[in-house]
């Protein structure tokens, strides 16, 4: 992709430079010859300059015509720029060497080379040629007397204008090309994002529909298994049916989590509510499970009224607390605490006494379908994260110093 972009830039700069060069070089050649005549330059100088400039101008015109029909190659542009630098060096040599008013034009092919080639060996070669030409002009004795001060000033100003125009032809075109390319890239990115969003929406709707359709016959199967279990007499058959019922429960949990994840979260309805009441409600829901697991659920925090969507916040804390409960060994505790953060923000932490998370798990937690728990689905934290983001909030997981994991929910959209 980068080489294609560089090739496109080369074509753009090369075409602009080769088309503009004869239009600017022609008037400069004429102005130089007129200045030599007016200045009373010797005939040999005028003939040498006129013959050389005629050949150079003819080459420039031929190059412009040829590259109207075919694109400029890298080798072709480099050769043309090198010839341009050599021609300008010749023009300087016959008009005063290092004191020539044409000297500023020597910068044009070097600048265009950097615009076309970037910082590679070709642009560095052109820079070296320009430096060598300037050094040569400084060391060689001029073959002819310098142009008079008045003529030199006028011609020097004109040469500077021509140099600036040639540089603009190359550099401005490459800038325009990159601006256009950036616009096309932005349009392509917008199209890709729109397509990805539409595709994701379709897949979520399809997945939710499939999960819903599977859930109905699954409920019938579960009912039949429970019904058959009541009439089975031998213990082995009862154990097998219990395994089947447990697997059905696990499938139901997977479908429930998936449906919750695929459900749009657009209905965000904040209202003033006590964050502590939400946490106490979550603890009440999980009380039986915590007692069975032999885990304490400890609550702490002041009265804290904030504008929250109670259903979404409860769903988030329920998933986070359930994960903490499952990670805590018998005899341990899960701590839920809440506190204000400034006048409007608040934070809720859920900490457990489990084994904690390694660096890889901390980096991936919250990614849909990532789980380290056998039989887990990996959607609980993802669901919690989506609900918290509706409150302009975030989740942060970290290891506790004495072991276990702490997740901090920070929300900023509150009354």
C-alpha cells in the first residue's frame, strides 16, 4: 500500500513538473539572453548561451509532449531532474558562475525530487548533485565576466520567481494529491464502519432470534425430563436424568446470557435512586446462592442518591457480584462498597477473596466470550460493561494485595 501511494505521488509530481517546466523555463531563457545583449556581453558568450539554452528548451518541450501520452516513471523523472540541474549549472557557468543570478533556480529540481521520491537514495543523489554543482561554480573561475549589477538584480528576481513556481508545481501537487487521498480514505473508512455496524446488527438480531427459538423447545424438553424423573424408580436412571437436567440448565444460562448481550441497550432511563439500595437488592438476590457456597456478602457505603437506570445498574452489579461469588472459596467474603466521587460522580467496588487474575486475564476481561471458568459463557462482564457505559462509566479490574480481584465501577452521569 505504501509503495502504491509513493508511485501515485511520483506520477502526480512528475506530470505537474514536466508540464510546467517549459512554460517557465522559456521566459527565463529569453530574459537571460536579452540581459546578455543589453549588458553588452561578448558574442562568444551570447552564442554559447543561446545554443545551450536552445537545446535545453527543446528537450523540455519534448519531455512535456511525450509525458502527456504516458505516465512518468521513477527513472525517467530522476533523469529529467538530473538533466535540469545540469542545465541550470551550465546556465550559471556562462552567466557569472557562483555570482550568476540564475543560481536560485538550482533549488527547484532538488525540491521537486524530495516531493516526488521522499527521503530515498534518488532524492539524496539530487541533493548531492546540487551541492557538487554549487561547489564547482564556486571553485571554477568564471569564463565570462559577471552580468552588471542592474541586470543581475532584475534577472535574479525573475529567476527566484521561476524557482518558486517550479517548486510549487511539484510540492503543491503532492499536497493536493495527499489531501484527496485522505478524503478518499476517510470515505472508505466511513463505508467500512457503516457496513460493519449493519452486519453486526444483523448478526445480533439473527443470533437473538435463534436463541429465542431454541429456548422454547428447550423448556419443553426440560419439563419432560423433570416429569420422567418423578416416575423413575432406580437410582442410576435418576442420576442420568439429573445430569441431563443440569446440562439443560447450563444451556438455558448460555441462551439467557446471549439474549441479554444481544438485546439493544438504547432504552436508558435514568432517575434519582440510592446506589446502596441497588447493591442491597443484588445481595438479596444472591443470598441463597452465597449461603450454599459458604461465602459472606458484605456491604458498606453511605446513602448515595444519583441519577441511574436502576435496572441497568442492577444488571451490571448482579453480573459482577455473581462472578466474584463464583471465584471466592468457601469461608471467604465478597465485599460490595460504594462511595461518592465529587459532587456528581460515584464509584462501586466489588472485591473477592479468590485466586485473582493473571496479566493475560486482566487484559482480556470484559471481552465477549472470554472466560476461565469451566462451563462459563464469558458474557457477564461484557453485559456489565455495556450497562456501565450507558452511565458514562468504566470498569477497572485489578489484583488485590492479599489475593483476589477487585473491580471498580466509576460513573459520572449522575444528579
